[in-house]
C-alpha cells in the first residue's frame, strides 16, 4: 500500500476509523520531520508490532523557546514522504499550525508534567516539555493508536510522556526504541545537519565521553569528580557543555549511592548545534 498524506484531523480520523473497523491495530510515530534512520527504526518497530503505521510531521511551535530555532528547523516534506513510503508507513498526518491549534497557540489548554520535566533539558529550555506534552497528548487523542514509538535518544522526553500517559490514564502503550548511531557512535539527530564537516568528526566524542564516565563510575569512581572531569575534557575539545548529569533511571532524580539503575545524560553545544545524548547503565547489585 502506498503512503497516504492527510493534513486534517477529520481525514486522519476517517482513516483510523476504517482501520479499527477492520480490526487492525494502529502504531503511531510522532515526529517533527527531517527524517533519518533513527525515525525509520521507529517505523520499523511500529511495523513489526502493529498492522497499520501512522506517522506525523509537525514542527510544534509550542515546544520551541527560541524563535530562530523554530524558523530554521529543517522542513523536508517530500524527502520525508519518500522515506516513509519506502519503510511501509501507511499514513502521514502533516497538519498546519492552524489545524493543530485552531483557537490560537495562546489560548491552547496546556498539559504540564511536573517534576520530571523540571531539570536537564527542561531546566535549559523552560516550557519545552509543556509544549511537548501538550502536542503529544493532542496527537494521541487525534490518532487513537494502540502503541506509540519514541526514540530513547530523547530520554527525558520519553520519561515525560510515560508519566503523562500514566497520570492522565491515556489508553496507549509507549514503546521506547534504542538510539540509532552512526559508525562513530554519534546519535542520529536532525540537529546533526547543523554541524560542519569538522564538527561532525568531533561530535562522536560526546558518546565516548558518556561511555568513559559510565565505566569510571562502574569501577567505583566518585560521581561528582567523574562528571567534572568528563565535562572539562569535552569543553577542552571545543564543546560547550550545557549539562552533564548522573540520574537514577526511573525518575531522573540525581543519583545517590544507593541507586543501581543509572543514566548519564548530556546536552552540549558544538558550534550552533545543541546535541543531546544519554547512556543508561547499572551498578553491580550486591546481595546483603
Ligand atoms: O521528538 C520529537 O520529534 C518531538 O518532540 C515530538 C515528540 C514529535 C513532539 O513534537
């Protein structure tokens, strides 16, 4: 079946209604477009787990706290449609801002997910996760999918969405999909397109730094000094680290000596690009 593109909620609902009437399960991959192999991995997982796959492309103004970032965000619809078609996506929902926010962005009811939205990217980008939670909850209500697929690269976003779904009793399964990386270890991201050739060669140092930090901590090194040294090394290489944090995996609170399931998360500027990455890992469980 070839890819169908619709831009209205009515046409989307009609498609979903027909799929559900036939007893088909629906998988949903929300995106902001400029699709790459990371997104295609989400589509592949959706295809394996669901009968019908719907993707959305919407560059959501509510989650940008910087107007020029929103204006410059890459919009590559024709290329995205070709990729989705090649990967067996059935429907693309690509609404306009007016379709998404018919009463205006200012008077849109907002969804806010406390605590987990606050630090890390939420600390550096105030209001960002309110914008994400609002648009994702609207999309969930529009699509009415059985499962939705999100990349683990956006670790905090995934945690915010899981909490939102639990808190608001939204009937959808959230599936987290492992981060896709290039051969050098750089996490795939639309923002990699902002990097010069030199920066692209340097960027994989972010993931190596996370790996080194995780293994130093697994070997018993002190949390704070490991993070401090890692951050210094990256800054010396030409990054501007926005945050580097060691958190417990389940609620993203700062890790304590008692925690065993950890994640080290980073946001760092390289030139004009703000790159994020993370690495979950465990500490040996000791039996008392
Ligand atoms: O991860 C993204 O691309 C966006 O934050 C999302 C989930 C599509 C919401 O706009």
